[in-house]
C-alpha cells in the first residue's frame, strides 16, 4: 500500500475519532472557533486602523503632495508657507491648498456640550474631493459645511434617511450643515466637516496663535500633473526647486508613511499584533489538549494498528487529519460571526471594518498552522503506543 493510499485512508479513522465523542469535539470546535474569532477581530481592527487613517488621502484628487517635514502624520498640526505652492508651479503642476484643523475646532449642538472635530477645507473650484454639484453649490454659501455621515453619534448629526440640514455651533459661531458625505472615523478622529476655504477662514483666522493669518499657512499642498507627465520626474524637479521646509511625496509614499506611523510609533498597532499572537496561542493550546486526549483515549487502538502492520506515518496522518478537521470546523462559524461583528461595529464606530478575501485566506492559513502545530506536539503521545503492551 502506497503512502498516499495510507494517507487518504486515514481520514475516515480521524473523523470517526472526532464523532465518537461529540461533546468533547463540540468543546474543541468552540475553543478553536473562539481563538480564530479573536484572530479575526484583532486583524480586523489592525486593518481598520490602517485603512481608516489613509482613506482621506485616497479620496484627495492629487498626484503629488507637499507637506511640512515635521508633519509625520495627518493628525500633526505642522504647516508650511503658502509661497511654496506658487514656487511649485515652476515644475508645471497645478497647485491646490488644503486646510485642516482639529486642535482648535469644537462643534456642539445648541444647549449641549461640545466635541473636537476635524475640519477639512479647500477651494470649491479645485474639487479636491469628489462631491455632487448640488453639494458644491450649497457649500458656496457663507457659514456652511457638510458632515461625514460616519461620524460618531455624540455629535448629534441628522440620521441617515432624513433631511441632512441642521444648525450647530463651531467655535462659538453658528454653522449650517447643508449636506452629508461619506468618509470614516479613525483612531484619532471622531468626525469630519468639509467646507470651502472662505468659510474656513471665517472660523479659524486669528484663532491659532502660531499663525495669525491662517490663509498664509498650508496643511497639505495638492499637486496635479499635466497629461503625460512622470510623477517621479516632477517630484525630482520639485525637490530641486523647493526649500527644505517642505517635503514632496507621491500618494503611495504618503499612504505608506501614514500607515507606518500608526504601526511603529503608536502602541495601538502593537496591541493588535500581540492580541493576534495571543489568540493563536490560545487556539493551539485548546486544540492540543483535545488531540492529545483523543490520542490517549485511543492509545490501545493505535497500538493494535501498529501490531497488524500499520506504520507510524499512518498514525501521524490520522492525528494531522483530526487537526485539519478541527481547524475547518472552528474556522467556518468564526468567519461568520466575525463578519456579523464587523458590520455591527462599523455602523457603531464608523471605522472601515471590512473582510477582504486576503484576510479570509490569511486567517484560514493561521488556523491551519495553529491546529497542525498542536497536532505535531500531540504526536509525542504515540511513543507510548507499544504493541507489546497489548500482551
């Protein structure tokens, strides 16, 4: 009998060992499923952390970006002089200033407490974010803004499905919310307003001590390339032309820098990675205990198989197939529960909690590795399967 025949022939025995004790198997599947669910949640939150922080960058209509060298993340309020944008035109790009404020912006409903909120602004003619024409017309009116419908509920924005209009106060001045758009929250921002640059100056000029004339300081410079231009060549031209108080980045570079900041420079990324490792350790221990108990309960049967001519490889394949079944039986319900939890948490938090195909495949591979590792550890028990002990 070939090794392949022995291997495939071991699957019925592996399945029979599991179903012979359904209560223990259900406990094992529950333990493995809980560990896989924990891995799903930790990796889902880590993925949401990275995707949510760069979604604004993805939505900005630009090819290159000018930022201050000290602005190592979007949440950092470091700016550069507006003159750098005009100097950048020498390299043939169109320039569009973007203004952001979160440290000095407080939004509140009349008679309620206020909450910090991120405010993003630009010239409406620049179309830095793709918006319907009707919203752009409303934003052209004084003292208006639109809000991110994924913002946290404590702001009291009108609910989806109803009229989007509302009147609130931004920095103790009345503001009329005239529409909504879709972005997301992240681990530093609970909500976002978007307005025209003219309205932005009405609320923030003279409020920030470091820049009395707010219009002279740019948070992010958006640069668009002419048709057929090379982003790398234009970037090199800008680096030669502009002073050292600005940095020129492509969109992939800005995204990568933002993601790297949250992974390496904040404890949040480490927490989710460690949580994933803990989930795998828990699942490995649970699966090991079950497989080891199954081997111990059937040790005489394994000794009998050895006595009638079956090899150690055959017995090892039985144990590994049991581990495979436990991984599959634990993965399927965990994936379903994780998808439900993602949808519920996304509605409640506004984070981009999604389950792409690569995440399913990654967690599936981790579940298999977890259960196979436990099976390999439990194989040590086979050393006691001595045929001589039967007589």
